[in-house]
C-alpha cells in the first residue's frame, strides 16, 4: 500500500485538489472575457470552467505508466486507482456542499460550486477514458481540449452555452449532469478493468 501511495503521488493529488477547492469556493464567480467563435462575439467564461482541470490532470499524472510489477501484484492496483478517482470527485462534492451549508464561502455561490463539481466529474471521466484508449501520456490532453473548445466555441447568442458545451452549461441543465456522470462511470469502468487478466 505504501508503494502504491508513493507511485501515485498521493500527497501531490491531495494538495492540487485542496487548491482547486480553495479556488472554486473563494473565487468561483470570477470570469474571464474571451472572444467567441460559436455565435457570440465575446463571453465571460467562468473560472470554474478551467479550475477542475487541475485535479483531473494531477490524478491521471499520478497514475503514471503502470510498472510491469503491477501485473503480478497481489493487490489490485486498478481497483485502488478507481477508488482514488471516486474519492476525489465525491470529496469535492462533499466539501462544496458542506461549505455552503455552513455559510463559509466568500467569493462563490452554490451554482458555481455545483458547476465545479460537475466539471470535475466530466474532466476526470474524459481523462480516464483517454488513458484507457489513447495511453497515459495523451490522457490529460482530452479534457484540456474540451475546456479550450468550450471556452472559444461553446457560447451562442446572449452567452448561452450550446447543448454540447457541458462545462459551460447552466447548473440546472440536466443533460450536462447526466453526460458528465456517464463519462465518469465509463472512465471508472475502464480503469477498473485494468485488473482483469488480458487475453492473448
């Protein structure tokens, strides 16, 4: 277990995730004016569209390239990797919900905090799917490309998000929540399958 904690860089993942919580809760309402190519001339893109990339990328960077010894390990490392991803997302949801329930926020509202948790699930799922299909080195590119595409092409007239731009969608948008949850489940499933024997 100590070996897994060290190879997965767990302290770094915890530090980055805690920093993400601080940004989401203290500066969640801050937005960046960016030019748009998706219908609007410009849009105020919220910081919570980009901030969840940090823990999603740290998580997949921590996974690293599986060492050959993991294939023969008694403990199933893929199961631990799956639980770690679940823990990061669930802890984020719990921290944001608990902080708002206690009234400890300063620069965000419950909508932006919910958006941050949803986007973390979306980006984490995309990174895990990318890790399973494209390899570990390309896994973090997938959510990053989505965030950049949404920030430039995702807004239509009156700064409303297009149907496919889930990270920019309103917190009440059911499709964005369902799609993000589905991506996370698919990514977790593919990660967990790493423990299954490979057929030759």
